[in-house]
C-alpha cells in the first residue's frame, strides 16, 4: 500500500521537522492563500513565519493573463506583502523557457502570441520579439485579402519560429488562422498552460487550454505547456532560482496539478492543503495516482 | 483479403449495370464536381445523364455556413443546374435533425447557435427558435457584467435546450462562454460537422470541428455531429427523402468521410472518384479500413 501523507496540523514537533527540511516553498495561490475574493485567516502571518525563518517563498500560478507586476498588485490587493521576484506565473515561465532554455537562433526566433498583455510584458522582460497578442491589427474579422495573404504567405512574418498560446479573451478566427499557418510552416508550439477552464464569479469560463485545443485539433500537434503540472515550468523556475530541489517543497490544493507538479519535479516534499479543490479521500482511495508527502487542513496550521 | 472495388471507367457493361442498381445518388461536391474554382469537364453532362435516366441526385456537403439557397447559388455560379431540394448541407441536416428527429418538447427547445447565417436560415426553414448566431449583441468583448450574469444565469435564456456549433467566422470568448454554460446546464450538444480544417485559397483554415473542440475540451462531452461521416446526417437525409438505402449510392473523393458515410449507412453502393483527396493506394493498402464498392478515375467516366 502506498505511504499516506503525514498529517502536520496540531503536531508541533512534526511541523518543526517539516520546516527544517526545506529552504524553498513553491506556493499555489487560489485555494491555498485565498478562495476567490476571500483571503484565508492567518495567510499573511504564515508567510511571515516562513520568511522569518529565512525561507524563500515563490508564488506559482498558471494565470497567464497577468505579468508578475500585475500579479503582485493582486497579491497586494488581497493584503499579502510580496515582491515581484517572488512571483512565477505561466506567462513569465513561458518567457524564461523561450529565452533561457529553447534559445532559438535569430532571426527566426520571433513569437506569434495568442494571449493578453501579461504575456507581452513578460516576453519584453526577457528581450523576446513578438507579434500578435493585443495588437489591434489582429482584433478584427478575417477578409478575403487575409485568406489570400495567409495562404500564400505574403501576410506572414518569416521570422516567426514560435507560437505561444495562452488565455486570449480576444481570440478570433483571424488569430487562429495566423497561428495555425505558423505552426504548419514549422513553428514550435508552446502553451502557457493547459487549464481547460478558469474560475470567475464562482463559475467556470474558457481557460487557456480551451483556446490552444483548436490548434491541437488542426495540426495534430501537442504544445509544450509552461504551466503546472508541466515540468517545463519547473525547469523555468529552476532556470531563474537555481534552487536545490531536495530542499524545496510544493504547496497546493490540487493533487492533479500542484502535488503532481512537485512529485514529478522530484522535489524534497509536497504539502497538500484542504482549503481548495482536492479532498482527503482522493489520496486515501485505492490506487490513488497522486499522494502528497504532507498535509494540513489549512496553510495557517503551519503556525502551530 | 478484402474485396477490391470494381473499376468502371471504360467498361460500358459495368457502367450500365452500376447505373441500373441505383435510384438515388448522393454526391459530394468539392473534389467530385469541381476543385476550388475549377469545374471538372463533363460534370454538367454527367449530371444530365443521371437525371435523364430518372435518378434522384442529392448534393451532400459538410459546408455549414451556407443555406441550401446560398449553396444553390454557388452551384449555379459553377455552371451546374440544380434545385434547392437537391441540396443537403450540414446546416440543413442539423435543422432536420432538431425538428424531425430530436423533437425536444417546448418551451425548452430553443437553440444557441455558434455559427453563421446559413445555420440560421435553415433553422428558420424548420420553424426552430434560436439565439446567438450572427446577432451583433454577441459579436463583442466579454464584460464584467457578462461574467456575473452568465455565472448566476441571469443573462442566460432558460429555454435553450440545444447548443449547435458550426463554423463561426466570428467566434469569440463571449460566445464560447455562453455555449459552455448552456451545456453545463444540460443543453444537448450538436455540431454541424467536425471537419478540423476548411480549404480556402488552396490552403487550410480552421474548420467547424476546431471551433466545437473548445467546448468538448471544457465539458468532456462529444457532440452529435450532423455532417459526413456521422450517421445522424444520413438519418436526416432519410428524414427528408425517404429513400431506399439499398437503391442509393454515395459518390465521393474521400474514403474517411464520403465512402465511410455510405458504408456505415448501409447504402447499396459507394463510388470513389480519384479527382480529390483519396488515392487508389489507400484502399489497396494491407488492412485498408475503408474500401469503396466501385471507382472511376473521374465522375464523367460514367458517361461511358
């Protein structure tokens, strides 16, 4: 039988041993620190405790529409002190991956973006050239001239070597047509993340993965995903922080993304919290595919 | 070994026997009658021959953006005489399926349309109520009020019982959000057709199946498809023409859609033409999944 996770809540000795094992904590946000607009009590104090013990804290989110600076504003608005350097979103993850890992030789290293300004900001921060994105020239209906120019290539940029598909609230037929033709001409296919839905107003709306799936359907290709649980995101985080994986713990509420991300990344530990999507019976079930190493009812239980 | 198709070209006895076996010919168009803007020589005369022998001719197309009347204009512009009653497109197929086969009890039988005017025209022809489609109210960016009203249902129509997804050149985040929420609330999921791409200017662009795939990805549901090779389309054709399947032959250039459509529909015969996508070696290959009953190099070979 698989080893069940160690329960830390209320066990000060176990909490101390747990905290001593790690130097870095990768923290999922929604479902861990807050839910929707509701900040969980004790979140700020728990983060203070970790920082006071010299731990590196990294907020890891699949949200691709916000840059780190924008996401930091969100953390501030929730009352959580943070610095931009502590934030790692899938837009930034994509930029790091393109600039520091993929490293396509110029000039054929331009990116066609299907997504919002957060992606553009992060690509700029890594000095990556791009087209598409929020450019109003692509926010319109397709015309007969577009069909012709896309088909014969005269309207395509020969230097595009990458298509990066994220969540695009302005997705349209023209952008999908451009993205498809770049892929058909051999561009690398990346996706910020593959979440099929996005929570909003306590309901679900189309997520980044439900945009890129159109391109998957047309090309038969799967993108390299730069969000959890893809290990390309872990590589990106490591590309920036150079941390020791054995001294790092992933904290999250979802077994299939957060905890799986930590386990497949061979981190020293994973901590599940019960304030979000996954429940205890998921890992207690016979043949549970993903079992965290530790769990607490809520993040603030780490304060003892 | 599977039976290879009978080759009819140049064999007048075989052609006569073939023609005598059928009363109805279901004809795919692009790749059979024409290619792009190029009408194949002898197409008009071959259709005249079939009609002179009292055969019923039906033009069967997966194109969902055009109504039958619009498609008839296209046939006329190609120089092909036809009547609206001889045309069967996937938009009309969907309308027939909804009105004559699905028959949801009112009032919860309204359709949310993701698609163009061809679908709307055909739904109207069958007296089906619908929303969405080409309504300008849906051709815009999503707003915070939309998120709220879609999430709490106040912006949704309680009488929508069906989501019909076709090719929508104006697809956007707002429409996908509406469609998803109707499906999440239990609406039936139909698709005019599942073609992943659409030929245009001798290149490929997103097809109807690359629009509906976003909803498949979000809901985990597969739609009932009303285009070839789906048998729901055959049921729709039968719902209108009441033909004898054993006396009907499907003619097409694609084994995986046209010929498969005819075989799975248990028609009396299938005729492949070599003027389109599929080539002879496809059915000659070991373990070929789809083998037509007859083939000709080109449709006009039927003139002998």
